[in-house]
C-alpha cells in the first residue's frame, strides 16, 4: 500500500478521495496527520494553487502528494468566486457565510442567467521538485439555486443545481455525487494515470 499525502485538512475531501481510490492500493492521509499547515495560496489560477499546495505538503512529509484546487465559477459574476471560493466572504469564513454572500450577489439575477460550474484541478507530485506533475481537470456544469436545498456534501453543494438529476448537489447520495462531480472526474483521471 503506497502512502500519499493529501495537501488538505478538509475531512470531507479526504473521505471523498479515499472512497474514489478504494481498491487502488493507495492510502491517502491528510496533511494534518503530519501537523502540516495549509500553504499560502498565492497563485492566480486553480492549477498554480494546486501545485503550490502539493509541493508544500510533499516537502514537509517527504511523500508523494495529491492536491486539488477547486471552486465555483458563476457566469453572471464573471467567473467569481473562482479561486477565492473557500474564502469568498473573507478570510477564516464559513461555508454558510460564503453561501449567503453568493445568494446576495445573485439576488436580482434571473434563473436562466444563473449558470455556473465547479472546476477542479488535481495535481500529483512524486516529490517536492517533481518537474512533471500529473495534472487532471474536472468540470461540473449546473446553475445556482435561489435558496439552499439538501444536507449532503459541503461548501456550495446546497445551492448548486444539477440539471441531469433535477436536484441540488447536496440532495445527491454521496456515491452518486462522487461519480458526477468535478473532483470525481479529476480524480478518476488521476487514478487512471497512477494505475499506469
């Protein structure tokens, strides 16, 4: 069983990744197990931030690292919150405050103009100086609801409407969400590459 460090302390993300990797002979552990603090996300794109996070975790743990940078792009907000999705309502904010800010920003935007997508850029680095990290992208199209629905998931899931299933992401069963989501798509591509 190969050990890989996940450059995140997000329990929801760790659980999701390990569910997707079950049977792949890979054991993904959180950076919090190594007392590694979050890297400063100074990149201007999802891919830059993912590389910064993977390099930081790998350097401290001396293990291969997986990192993702993901976020929500809303067309009516010119792609915001984008790379700032986790801190949309300010540093040290909560999922609830981010949701409230998003709904406030979109309060006068009609349904047909509330198109949005989740983006995920996932990076695997064999070591901190890996010159050719594996980079995989997943995109999940949908739109923003007028109010939260559902209790599964985290982040913006309660307001992200999934047209193919006529419900919010937070109303999907976890296994189904993992098979559809941006992170699921990126990770499926990454697992395929890692198995090669």
